[in-house]
């Protein structure tokens, strides 16, 4: 007969909360419990284990070496328990009531719309919430498991994804911008010295992007490519972007890719990631299948 564990999931949840919130007071407030009850619960947990998991320095709880190892494992344990509960509820209900899809900003909308139309035809039950994410914001969404499916240019450590397509980005500017009217192709140094219009990373915390096109010291940061396009049309700055996002101003010649000495461009691969694949219901599975089938019809990005 399997021996029952000494520590309950509730105890581990309380211990995790104290460490994640950085103290008993904040954890007590978040859990709507008394400060003393959390102290007692963590003390009892350590007594039952016979090891010291944390010690208080000043007013802050600090993990011991054993505590650091245990915390990592208990986070996984509590998450797995929550996943089981979610899965049971989904199996009981059948189709999910709501599905969240996070899409990297440069993914072509022309490929997204047929996917959504096909999904709507096969699933009349689930509400669909679509989030716009940029760069590390996509990775953060995966790590936080705040979406059921994520189309991302980045695969965080520990996650795998289905390659969908690659998007080619070029430096674009107004046709009369100095970088487009000078006699010689622009160098990387000239780009770095020019005003760059940058799309804001949607990550909640500042991170060092792994992408290397943010070289300019002079930057204007905007929330999306719509704002970037409107600024470019005034003649100010340049922006790394795929041609399909700047239509129709690329087709009519108002905005042009800057000719560069090194024929510069950036290839950004996009992946489909299922952060919660183990608990995915039929709606998520259907949407993932449609994205894989319809989004990757061509290997490279469209120019129109």
C-alpha cells in the first residue's frame, strides 16, 4: 500500500505563497488568511519534514539551500495538481468556455483570418480571446501560461514549438528620407546614427532582447506598427518591419526599404507553442491543428 505523504498540497501552497510574495504579510493578504496562521503552517511543515526550509533575516524570509531545491519542486507539484483539476473540469464540460490565443505582432493577419473563420465553423461554443504580443512579451506569455496557444518568435527554455513560417524584416523609411535619397547604400553605422521607430516589447518587465536590430541610440518607441507607419509617412525615422504590415504605402512607393551596403534584413522564425498542452481541451486542439495546417502554407513571409 502506497504511503500517504506527510505534507498536504495546502501546506505546500502556503509555503510557496510566502516565498513568492516575499513575506508573510503580503502572502496573508493575498490568501485572505491571518499572518499568524501562515507562520504556524510553515513552522509545522518544517517540523514534519525535520529540515529548515527558510530563515528570517530582518523581516524577510530567506530560503536555505535545501529550501531553494524544495521550492522548485513544490511549484511543479502544485502546478501539476492545478492542471489535474483543470483537466477534470474541462473533461466534464467538454468544449472550453474561452480560449486565449496570443499572436506575435508581425504574424500576417491575412493568414490569421482564414484560421479564425474555420475555427468558428467547427466550434460554436468557445469564446476566443486574441492577444497581441511583441518579442519577449510572447515568451513571457508562454512562461506565465497566460494563453492556451502562443505564436512566438522565441522559445523559452524548457518549451518546444511547431515551426510555422519565417518573416523577413527590412529597414523601411519615407521615400524622401535621407537614408533613401543618399547616393550610396546606407551602412550599419548610418542606421545606428539615425532615428529608429521601435515597437514596444509587451513583456511586463524590461529584458534584454535577443534580437539585434535595436542598435540606434535615437529611438521613438510606439505601441504597434500602426503608429510606426503613421510616423514614417511624415518622413521621420526608419523602422524594421515586414513589407506586408506597411501596405499599401509600400506598394504606392511612399514608404521604401532602405538600400543597405550589406543588403541587411532580419529573418524571424515564428513558432506555435502550447504552454498548457497537457490540459488542452478539444477547442484548443482544434485551433492548434488549424494554425499548423493553414499558417504554414509557405515557408517565407508574404510581401502582400
